[in-house]
């Protein structure tokens, strides 16, 4: 496991924000925002805990194989670690669970829930934030994270301009309150921003793109962004959990470590990764059903550093 010092992390974040401004919904820091706290703060809000259903809302056309890549990732999060090849997706998830130790809370047990298909794009192919919230509301209302995944030909407000994914929560109501996530398939619209390092970047150093484990640049990019958003959704589900910086633009468990996937990472270089000898694909985590994934580094609250699986 690789760790970055806090000062190195800040320099890396500033450079990565400029080179890859859309990565993981990370903002570009202005000069007035350069000073950041030395560590994450727990703002005493409720964290997701206990059994949580992760429900997938597929908006637009996805193939069965594309849906399987994402659903297998959800299954991998809490799979028995001793049954997985190491490093594993569940070991990555254990790094996010460290926040619960600091809050003296019980980590959530995430399980794959309902899968809802809207292949005909009932709300059109150009979505606003309010549309994302409406789609997320189609999932379960209690003890849930509802994930909206938009197809490559669906435009979403802010997609590619300022973000690759986001998370939020429903308003309080008698029917319950749930967390939700949106992630888009960037294969057509902005792979150089939201699917790097599996596509040539549009900014910064131009290194050859890596080979994606599933063979699908857009879907493997979705998993990277989904992982980042899940880490934020459980540790800061309602805006008053764990985060660094101002609550108007918080850095969360994974968004605090942009572009870091392995040891020695720097802007334009994802780090030293594992390579599958059979396919030549690059990855850092083994998952369920023989899957391989590339997952972002997690900011370790106990050491104030970014830690990756390899």
C-alpha cells in the first residue's frame, strides 16, 4: 500500500485539478482556496450504517455485459476477503471503513439491490440535476443508495464541463431518506476527462492510454467514478459527515486523491499498476467472478495521506 504525505497530496491535487478538471467531480482550486485543513473533520452527521441496498437505475441502452461489469463491482465490495485474490475490491472498501472507526460507528453492509431499466429514456436525452433526482427516486426509499447510470448518448447538466459523477441525498420525508449517485458513460462525450487513464487525456502529459480490464473504456471509467462516489456517499451522505475544506466544495474520501491509483503516481501517470498477462489490461483490484477493476486511492484519516491498493 502506498501513502502520500499531506504536503505532497496538496501539490498533486492542485496540478491534477488543472490537468484533469472534470475528474471525479473535483473542483479547480482558486488562489483564495489554496489553504486547506491538515486533516478530515467529522461534522457529527449521520453516516450510512447497517444493511444498505445499492439499487441501479440504468438510463439509456446498456448491454447485458456492461451491466454485469458494474453489478459485479457492487457484489465485490463486501465479498469475503479471504475468498478474493489480493489486492481485492473488498480490501479497498476496508480503507473507506476506517472513517467509521474514527466515528465509533458500524460500517454499512452494501448489497446489490434492484436494477431498473429505462432504455427508452423517458425523460429525454438531455437531463438536468432535477431529472437525476427524479430518476434516483425510482429506487428504494429507505436504507438505500440509488445509483443513476446514464448511457453514452445521454447528456447531463455539468457532465464533462465540471464533473464525471456526483452524489447527494433526497429531502427528508415520511417515506424515508436515501442517498443517491449519478455517473455517466463518457466513452463518446469526454473519455479523455472521465475515463483516463484508459483514454488519452485532453490536458497535460500525453502518455499512451492503458488497456481497460473489461475492454470497454466507458464502462471501466464509470466504475472508477462510481467507486469514488460510493466512498463519498457512505462517509458524507447528507453533507455533514467526513470531509475536508468548505462544505460548499468538500473534498471527500476519494475525491481528495485525484488521479492516484498506484505507487509513484503523479499528474499524467496513474502509478505502478498490475497488468493482466493474458489481456495486457491494467488494474489494481480483483473482484467477484474474476473481474478486475481500477479503483482510486482513499484518503486515510489516521495518517492524513492518500493510500492505494498497490
